[in-house]
C-alpha cells in the first residue's frame, strides 16, 4: 500500500493505492490520527487506486469517522472501485459514510 497526502484550501486529501489489509492498516491509521489530532477537521480519503480492503482497513475508516465527528469535522470517501463499493454496501458502510464517485464531486462538499 502507498499513501499520499496533500492539503488544499478546502481539505486534506489522503490517497490510497494498493491493498489496505492487516499488514498495512496501521500506516493509514497513524496518518489519519495525526491529521485529526492536528485539528484537520476536513479529510477526503481518495480510494480510486485502492484495490483491496480487509476488515482491519474498514475498522480504520470507522475509527477516523468517529474521531473526526467528535471535533465536528467531516470525513468523505471517494473513488471506490466496484468490488470495494460492494463491500461497503454489504457491510452497511454506504449508509454511514459520505461517498462520492470522484474527488471533484467530493471536494465541493466541504
């Protein structure tokens, strides 16, 4: 898995590529915790290059949403590949998270 982070005038964007699984989830968890602890209250998780997510990765998404909600921020996900979108639908995550098809669609929500 590879992570890239950039800050725009509207939000912090974290892009994930590769597999988010039991061996890599802690890297994403650390990055998101650092952003939120640093009072970044608008985070966009760009997932168009993420090709696999395990239950450990899903837990990181939930943790980040809970933590950012406590500081009255927003956590938006975009670019889910079809197989990952299905996992989100089956697990009920599509009802919990704000999910958009593209980063452009998501950024204007902030």
